[in-house]
């Protein structure tokens, strides 16, 4: 297959059990490299294109195009804890981590606390736990929020959490 060197963009492919293959989801046509689905070049169709009305069209080897954009989600959550309760919070939080990591679409999930570095822009707060999360896509994150173990976790920490702020990010 002749490869074009036109503008390329990064993607986050995922495996679809339902479609038994790697799924690349982008608005438009895609071209894949022989080395795998880590870079694509705008220009041609993928292995199979599934149009919005559900019709299938053949194309070039490598991916399925579904017409819906998928990108990895990174979440930075800052959880402000009542003074003197950070250890209690971390114990509850860490007990929930294995269930979260077992969720469909969870790539990474862990709590972090400030480390004294002496760097001028750093703001230290011993009563803030920062949670770093990575999810396959926005649907995985949304599903996570309604799981039974997350509902139970929120109930357990509601008396010691003062405030929660969240940044939901995608790669720029």
C-alpha cells in the first residue's frame, strides 16, 4: 500500500469485543501505517466503514470507521479533606482502587499527595488529595461514576470531604 506523507494525527485506538477488532473512530477517512494503528493520515477509508445509518463499506486494511470521535480522557480531581482526616480518606480511597481498575475502559487510577520540592510555583496543601485518572473514552468515565462501588465510596467519604474540583482533559 502506497503511503502518503500528508498531515497525520495521533489517535487512541481501542479493541471492540463486539466488532472483534481494533476500532479507529475519527470524523473523516483514515489511512493506517503497516506498523500498526498508532498514527493515521487523513485521506482514505479504513478496513470497514460503518456509516451512521449502519451500512458497511469495504476499504483498506487496518481499522473500522464508525463516524464517532474517540479520544483518551485524563481526569485530575482535587479532593479537599477536613483537616486531620487525610489518612482516613486515603484508606477508604485505596480500598476502592482495585474495583475501579477492573472497570471497562479504566487505564490508570491513583491518589497522589503533595511532595515538598521548594519550587516557587508549588502550592502545598496537606488536606488535598489529587486523583489522577485515565479512561479509554468519555463513555467509560461516565459509566464509572454510576458504578455501585463508586456510590458506596462517596457515601463513605461524604462527611470528611469538603470540596471536589475536577478537570476532564484530552490531549491537545
